[in-house]
C-alpha cells in the first residue's frame, strides 16, 4: 500500500546526516518508512547484496557497541566493505589535518561514519570528502539514534505526530538534543525533565522551537510532567568524555531516576520505556524498569541497524531497491 510520504518524490542521494536540522519532515518520514521495510526484509530472511563493490570508512574516537555493529553488519551483510579506523590507526587532526584526511577518504570510500568529540570534525569531513558522512555521535548530537527511537515509538503507537515523549536526565546531552530536533521536525510533543543547571542551551532550544512542526517542547524540573507520556526516555548521567562529572551528576540527577514510581506517574499502563543504551542500571534507570515489561530498549537497540541500513541505502542512491 502506498502512503502519502512514499508518493512524494524523495531523493537523499549524496546527502550526509550531521544533525537532522537540514532534513525535512518528509525526508525523515521517508527514512523511517524505508527502515520499516528494511526490517521486514531482514525478518523475512531476504539476503541482498546492495552494497557490493562499495566501501565505508568507520572512524571512532569514542567507544561503541551498537553504532559500530549496526553500521558494520548492515553494510557488510549486503556485500559492502566497512573499514574500522580508530584514532590509533589514522592521522585525524594529529599529523594530518581533518581537511586533508577527508579529501583522501573521499577518494577511496563511498561513505564515512564518524563517532567522536567535536561536531565541527564531522562537519568538516562532510565538507571536504564530498561523500555522504554519517554522524554516529558527537558531544552535540546523535542523529542516527533519534531515527531508531522514533521508529520504536511508532512500532508501539503508530504515527508519532502528537505523541508525548519525555526525556528525563541530562537535558543538554547529545541524545536529548537529537531527540529535540527530530521531535520538532515530526510534531512530537517533547518534554525534557531536568534540573535547571542541566537544561538545554537557550539558543538551541529556540532553534528547535523555530523548526517545530506542531509539537510542543517543554522544559521542566518536575518529574510529574511524565503524566500522559507515551514514552519515557533516559540516558546515562555522565556521557563519554564527562567521566570527571560522575559524582556531581549523581547528586543532581538522583531524583530523576526512572524507576517504577516514575513510570507509574504517566498514569498509563501502556507507556513504554526507552534508553539509547548502554545503561548504568541502578543509576539513571532501575533494573526492574529496563528489564521489565514496559521496556522497549532492546527493540530500540535492534532498530539502530535497520534505520542505519535505510540511511545508507537512501544516501547511496539505493532506496529504489527496497519494496
Ligand atoms: N546507543 C549507542 O550509540 O550505543 P553505542 O555507544 O554502543 O554505539
Ligand atoms: N549520551 C551518551 C550516549 C551514548 C550512546 C554518551 O554520549 O556517552
């Protein structure tokens, strides 16, 4: 069956995914629809070789389980050649500039994935390589995560427009920021429940509100704001690179832990729990919640692979191969 967004011509060929700000609602919906089909193909056991003859550079400054494995298995199982490059392996801004590294990688690879610290690095890679570059997490954004998060929300509740997603925890981290962008674009009501000192940067908040397509963005320190939520989301209290802030965060964010009482505060038995993972059980979420019946964190982790495969198919000009 054709849906309104599959009738509209959407081509993402050659595009990078750096923040999601430059993706329209229609383009995001196109990726989500493609990801659903890619997941169905996988469940049906359809083996394809759509990335045969293609290469993907995977640069990692920070550790990863899901993002690395999603990119590597999605690309490799379709005949592509992913090449893992840690900062121990390449000269990225060390003995060679980011620009020059990007120029060379762009001559040898069809696409580049970057996970690291500075958003400026992934943006420079895109500018100078001239091939699609995927932001696999920086200090500022985690856009491929946000795609999997909305896919999971929609698997449970149908179209996300008008749904209520609450993020509780560090309201200025990469995951919270990317959720804010995607919710703004898709008209999802997004509530950030966080102490004032960890609230989003006001300029960033304004930018998201300006991009909002109908949904409301609410920032509050009050955990009672989970009332009516379709999904409650949290992330680690101290992100990678912030290990020295662990104690301070535990003090600030202790009251924001997702436990059964907080989940019950939604007033809905069908509310789901989401977490990008990895989780520190007993800190931002209790084991009972993340391992319990309301948790969809494991589906969400799996959906990283389907959304990332959809993204690579679309940006490498292969979305027509998905039916
Ligand atoms: N959610 C996520 O990005 O997981 P990894 O850090 O394991 O890649
Ligand atoms: N905010 C977390 C996300 C991990 C996927 C971090 O940056 O460490």
